[in-house]
């Protein structure tokens, strides 16, 4: 399995100003595999330490954080003779031993020659709970489920990824039926590594759904295991409401759909907990499309999406036949899944923060807004080939953005006031963001 994050780690390894690296991301997105594979490919030896229920390591880090002392103990724990020139040190589930996080500061200041990577599924939660953190002493990498291109590579479609990367529009269009077929599969399978691996081996959609349901159960067990007791019922209400919230024509998150009389202050901590775990993406409303977008953020209005489009389809209990073959009953939710897909690619493939736009009085809404180098770029998401874009046209007439993007199943083309980008080639947006 190829992860583009590997290229980031190789660059980090070769950087002259390397700091200890922290990899953040939800459970089961492949953090442990990525760290171990990186060690296998780029180092002679890997010293792997998992801090989950590791009382010896907890005792070690409660003592003096002298680096020589730590290296000696870590060598004994792993059976690896740790040397700076050829060994990768991995701290997994590091949030379980907060002092191990603190030690990264001393690695950075006193022994920067050591390559140290740390990861933890609940790391974001731990940091927000006041865990001592080495501010400015570490590098960060966010890891997400496989994006669409990584999914194609996992399926063994390297040539088709090369074609997408070639920017040869006529050639890309020639193979559009294949890209659309795989995109529909991606809607159902998603990008969770365990799910993708099983599909590659067994080509069984029923097994895919069983694994996804197990992952969903696993996440909810995490709520009870790791969240404060007072938050658990609220976490479950928010989590289980996501498909219903996104099925609405207006996908704005409504507290009243959780329970009658629900208020923001009752659920804000629970929403933040899910964000910190990497399980949801929060897309805030922008009241005015000005630069910087963050200055016009409306904190009271937002949409919530899941970490993975395949998990969203599992929560919606959609069958493979409905998604892959198409079904009119699926029409309403198809828009939600397409938005989920686009958001994932914007975040994981392009590394941009997305907002959405609407005014208080207007029904017109722009699905996503992203900030380019010199302008705001509106993105209208269409699930099929329906090219009506009334809201986008009204936005363009009023605000005159440099670029306006519509993404759909239709072919690439540039018109006087918008650019249509096929859903399967969404990373082409990057060129307009950077211009």
C-alpha cells in the first residue's frame, strides 16, 4: 500500500532542522503501519515502543528525562541497539504516557541527531486536556484515510494515477468511465486501510460492510472507554445523527435534531472531543467571502462530516448495489456522500481548510469555500451531470471571484464564469488555489 505521507517522512528524515515528528489521526487510519514501514524502508533498525498499558515505560518516563538514560532503557526494552545514525525510534499511543510527550522537547534540544516519531489516536484529546506539550519543539503530520489516488494505487491502477497526474485532459476524459466506476466503489469502500486491504484480497462488498460496521462499533466503544462519563451520551447522539444531518437539503448541523430543546452549550465539548479524535470534520459558515476567510467565520453555524466516506455509507446502511449501480432512492443522500468525498480530498490530498457560504436571508448556498493565494474560490458540488449551478452563478455575479469551480461527473471544461472539474480529478483544483 502506498501512502503519500511517506514522501513527507522521507523529506523530514533528510531535513537539516529535523525535530521529533508527531503523527496525528483517527484510530485505524494507518499510523502504526506508516511508521513501521518508514523504519523498514529508510533505516537499518527500528526501535518500536507501544505505551498502551506499558507500566515499565510509564515508570521510566516518570524519572529523569536525561536522553542517555532514556536511550539505554529503550534499547533494553526493544532489544535494539539504538544508534542515532541508523535507528528510528517510534513512540506509539504516546498519549498514554504524557511524560514521553514531554521528553520530545529534550530530544529536540539535547539530542536532535536521533530520529523520533510519536503517534497517538487520542493525542488531540490529551493535548486539550492540558498534557504538558513541547510547543515549538516538534514537527506535525496529519494522517487521514486513503484518498482517491491512494485508493487507485492500492487497487493496482498505477498507470491511471499517472494519467491523472499528467494533466492530459483528453487522455483523462478517454478513461472517464473507468474513473467513475472506481469512484463509486470508493464511495462504498472508503479509505480505511483495513477495509481497502480486505477488498483487494476478497473483492467482497459484504465483507467490506462487516469491517466498516466493526470499526463504527469500535469507535463508539472508545467513547465509553476514554471520554468523560458525562460526555458519552452526547457523543453517541452527535455521532449517530451525522447521516440524518447530512441528508437534509440544508446540511447545517441542527442541535434540535439531537433531542428536543438541545442547545449548543450542551454539546460543544462533545463535538470538540470528536474533532480532537480525528473522527469528524467541522466545516464552519462564512458570512462574507473576504480574505482571510477565518476573519468572517460564523461560529454558530457549521456542518459536520465524517472521517471517511465509506464509514458514512455504512452508517447510512446503503448497499453496494445502490451506490455502485445507482438508484433513484439514493438521490438525496448521494449529494451528502459527494460532499463528504470532496471534503476528504480537499483536506487529505490538497491540505486546505474548507468553509461553506450562505447569507442569513438567501436560500442560495456555496458548498465549500477555500482560500487561494490571492482570492477566495467557491466550489459547487454536483453528484451527477446536473449542471445547474444557480447559487454559484449568483455568487459570481455578486462577488466576482477570480475562479469559480463546479465539480461533477461531467468532463473538464472552462466557461466564461466557471470551471467544471470532474469529481475523479478533483485535485486539479490545486492549480487554481496556488495561482
